[in-house]
């Protein structure tokens, strides 16, 4: 299992940051590798909400995956599990800080067996994931602070 984590301070109330980040329809606006979301389940975002995603992956390729919210604790935490051959568990945490919000992304991922996951992580996945988190958090910050 490979792991990555990043955080950023956003000058906005925790509820505003959480609500924007947790809404699947907003993923293409702030998640740096998300190209498109479709077939989002109806109703308010909650445990069980699903959607299909077209995402950019390392090497310039594209991948279709299914995302499902497996934990939803507004406004503090949302966990999204994604499958498409790679199993990714993305944890988005939010905590109030100095009148704003500290937003953190972390993920565990596995692909195939343990050896393949370790090899791919050592070669490129860990670095790619951290760069992706940095870009995504910067986008989230700009979008939420501008509203």
C-alpha cells in the first residue's frame, strides 16, 4: 500500500470549504486529475453517494473509475473509495483554524499485488500523488476563497 498526504490553509469557513470539496459535481473544478464526472447518484451528498469519473493518470493516460463516498461527517471528513484496477481511498479532512480552514488530503492506493504497488510507488506514483494533491488543494483554495 502506498500513501500520500498534503494540507493547505483556506481563508473560508469550514462548512463552505467542506460543502464545495465534498460535492462530486465540483471535482472537475478542483481535483487536478479529474476530467469529468457523470452518473452521479441523486440526492444530497452522503454515505453511499456514487459517481463515475474520467481521470488523468500517470503517463498521460485516462482512466474511468467508480467513486463511492464511504464516510461522511460534515464538516470534518469525507472518505471516497475509487476502483478501476487501482484501489484508491481518498480521505479529505477539514478543521477550523485561525478563522479559516485547514484542509488535508491523504490517500492509500494499491494496484495488483503488494510487490507491484511498492514498485510503482518507488518509480513514480508517490511523487505524482503528492504533486496532484498540491495542485488540487491550491485550486480548492482559489475557488473557495474567490466565492
